[in-house]
C-alpha cells in the first residue's frame, strides 16, 4: 500500500462512531494514512447538524472536515414542506461556511421498494432546485439492485431525466458508482464526477472495474461510504476513512494495467479531481 494524499469524498462519521470506532481514533487513522480531507455526508437533518458541529470543533490541519445537507432517498417518506423548509434553512444559514460543500446525499433508490418512488422524486427535485439556487453540487445516490444488471438501471436514467428537467447547470458526483461507463457518461458530459467505493476492489465487481478503467481519469474520485463497503483487505469489517487508500491503490493499479497510466499520476489526478469537486460551490 502506498501512502499518498487523498480525500475521502463520502463518509458518515456519525455512523462510523455508532459502529464502535470513536471519531478521534478514526481521524487519527485518517491522518496516519495521509488523508487531506473527509466529506461527511448527511442522510437527514440530524446527521447534517452532527457533521457541522464536528467540523467546527475539529482542530486545524489534516484531515479537514467538510459536510453536506440532504435527505437520503430511503428516508424520503419523511419529506414534506416542513422538512424541506428546515433543510433550506440550514443551507441558507451556512452560506458563509466554507465547510458546507454540497447538497445530499439525495437521489433514487429502487433496491428495497418502489413504494415511496413518488416521494423520492419529490425530494430529489427539491434537492436539485436547492442546489441550483444555492450554487452547490449534488451528491447523487442511485441503486436498483445489489449488483449491476445490464438494462436494469432505471434509478440512473430517472435521475438523469430529472437533472435535465430540474437541475439546469447543476453539477455533482455519482457516489459509490456501481454501474458501467455507459450509465455514467451522460453525467460526465455535463461536468459531473464519478466516485468509487471499496466495491471497486471486490473480486466480483468486473462491471464496476470496467467502468473505472474506461471513464476519463479527470472525472474519477474515491470514497469509503464508511461504515459500509470496506475495501479489500478489510472487506466485511467496519469501514472508516483511512481505508480509502486501498481503493485508491486499486484504482491506480487498475488504470496502469488497463490504460498504461502511471500509478502516481493517477493518485495525483484523483486528488486534484477531489479538490475541484470541493471547489464547485458557486461555480455554476
């Protein structure tokens, strides 16, 4: 494993702590593994407030803590006008906070049930509009099944259609992407990023690896989605930000083997991509 600067672009430090890894320990491990930053992703109002407080109380230096505001699609049944107003208030009251970097995670999840599909779309449309109005990128969650199935990618196609309808000019990231380059390219052409989690390192993730080797390097980022989806060699264990280095190393080796790219160049480009994503605020 090569220790190099990297940003975990998607993590849930509140849930990591709930799995038994104390936040100070997770941050120290991240520091030891060269992490420059960690983006703490909100799944609801409570997690957004937790992450904001954590970022405010964190000591200076690396890793810097960023945070987002949003409602996860699996919780979209909670979405209504009052909840939307509260989300909007948090964003607007933190317009001058440089650590607030995105809206989300939001999106469409058809894996468990489509019972709340209409609510998910209502919530997602609100998030897109909020992102457009506030000049913030979107962290997009899409899922149809446990593993990629060709032609079973409705969450992605529906999200793209809604982006074109409600999110004119909005950019963002396809988080924990588990589809191929075919599904990602329409977003990439709109200036979006594609982020890979530990799933990329799994032996049975050939479709995911295919996409990661064929997409333009300039759009790729890495994440943990901790405490979930720990990469090899930690698969099956509680994930934490420090483990993102394994996903980055895997991606660097994959691009070397499939594209002939220098691994160090891949690592540096992924870092620069992540910095550009964090700088998207107010850029559209």
